[in-house]
C-alpha cells in the first residue's frame, strides 16, 4: 500500500520507492507494482531512493525495461550506494541525484563464485550499460568504464585495470548526476514538489518473502532442502517431519516465483500432477507413471524460472546432496526405503523362529520294512505302515525285499537290503 509521505498537494502526486539490499528477481514484482500504481495515479514523478550493492544481471535487465517503458518521469536518488546492477537501474532513469559521500558504479559482471563471467555475458553487459547511458543522454564511455576494467579513464579515477566508481562530486562533473542533496526533502524542494502529495511505496510482506526466496543463493538451498526432506522421508516410517520439510521447501520455491511474477499457476499444477504420478507408480506396473512424474516435476521447476542455467546448477547441487544422503542412510545407518519394504519380501523362515525346510527323520534309522517298488536305486518302501521315498546304497533291490534304514539326511533316506540267513549260509557253502 502507498503511504502518505507529506501532505499539502496541488493535484500533483510524487511516488517515492525505496530500492534497498540485493537486486534479485523478487525486486521486479515490487517495482512493477510501484510503477503501475504511479501510472494509474497519474503521478508527476517516481523517485527511486537507492541503497543497493547490486545483484542479478537478469533481474536488473527486466527492471531496466520496466523503467524505460513508463511515461512517468523516473528519478534515482542514490542515498549511499548504487553499485553493479544498482548502477544499471539508475542509468535507466531519466535523472540521477546523489547524497554527499554516496557512490555509483563498479558494475563488473561476475558469476556465483565471484569470478569474472564468460565473454558472451560480458559482451551483453557492456552493451547494456552503454545503451542505458545513451537513452538518458549520458556519455556511454563512463558507463562502459563501470563494467569494463580495460577502459582507460585516469582523469575520473579509473585507469586501465580498475573499474570506475563515481562519487557524488565526480558524477556531477561528468553529467551523470544532476545534483547533490543531503536529504530527500531537499531534493523534493529542488524539483518543485514541495507542495505535492508524496506517496512512499513500501514492500508488502509477500514481496519481501518473494525477494528472499528468489535470491540466487537461496534457490539451491530450497531445492536441496526439498529433495533431502523427501529422500529422508522414504527411509522413515509414516509421514513425519522430513516429508513436511521437503514439501514446504518446494512450495516456498513456487510461492516466491509466483509472487515475483516469474511463474504462473500452471507450473504449480504441473508440479502437483508430477507428485501424483510418482505416487501412482507404487500401484501401477511398468514404470511409465514414475518417469512421467519426474519429468513433470523437473519441467515445472524450469517453467518457474527465467534463468535455466542457474536452475540447472541448483538442481545438480540438490541431486548430489540427495544421493549422498541416500548412501549415508544405507551404508552408515543401515536403513532401507519403506517403499521397497512394501514391494520386496524381507521375511525369512529361520530355524530359530520355528521354521524347518525339511523334516529330519533320524528316528527311522535302524527300522526295517519292505520294498513296495523296485529300488533302482530310488523307490518306495513301507516301514511301520508308512510309505516312504528312499534310495538304496547303490544296488538294485527287488520289490517285496526286506530293507533296513541305515542313514537319514534331511529328506534323503538310505536303506540296505536285509539278506535271508539261510540264503547267506548256502552262498558260503558254495
């Protein structure tokens, strides 16, 4: 909501918009709301009170287009610093004013590790800085010197090898600043807005959350927490804190990008469909549902961002952490995914628990019976009215012959034929 700054208007409205902290994607939603409110209010001017160390180049690019596309007069009031992406935003306003001791410049493009970006990115940024200066009739060489240390401008404190950073006095000398004022009220008086209705646009709570969530450092953290929480939930009984933590982190990711205007509700719907397909995979054969679910989730994440490379790096970080967590759960803690416990039989019929794979028949050793069939060498014998499958010691034994059990090894019963004593005596006499 716009808040009155100072009353006493003569049908003139001036908007004051603080631009503080890091420039990120969430800042665009806040500034877009402020500019559109000023347009609807037919404001005479928008004053951006700047104190920022810079930030994301892609976010600054969108903000620059926003400022140059409005018909409302735009003014930057550098109240301490407008560095890097902040300098680019200031250059896209119609006028720049500064407070004593403030600075503007030092706009080299760097990656997330603090290293100089590649040639393509540098070429784009150099051209963008020059174009921003040209649009507001400022000498583009100074804007280029802010981004390119190869530009040699020793007369303004930027010899070759050093980026240009302008103080209030030097910025005024070269025409980048239109004046130096100690307070906002002094600037308003100078611009003839002493009696105008001043409205200060404050960030809403949702916009503050969105700015924090869409910060380049916070995005990989959110994705890592989300994936880690869901992985840990797979190793935990029931649904508990890890699962809640994972889902909350992913929902925060989408919430921030929705508020920042980077994503629509279709991305959130696609994410929910992906989760549903993965759940369906546990009940459907084939694996197709699971593959489609993973593809839908990854697709929704990419649709929710305007920087595919940064999101890709963030996903790789999250995936690496998830794999490491899975290895630790299995190797260190000996845990198994509860989903696998539902589809894989882990029970064993152990002897210690009363299960036996084969009944031991040691009680048969020494007992006698007769052959119900020929033993060749296996067959069937009858011992105490029980039919038993047996094998001989290797010899052929005829049906009805008398046998004795000489060995019992699990289900393998070994018998030996009982020779008739008279038969044995006759064989000995012969």
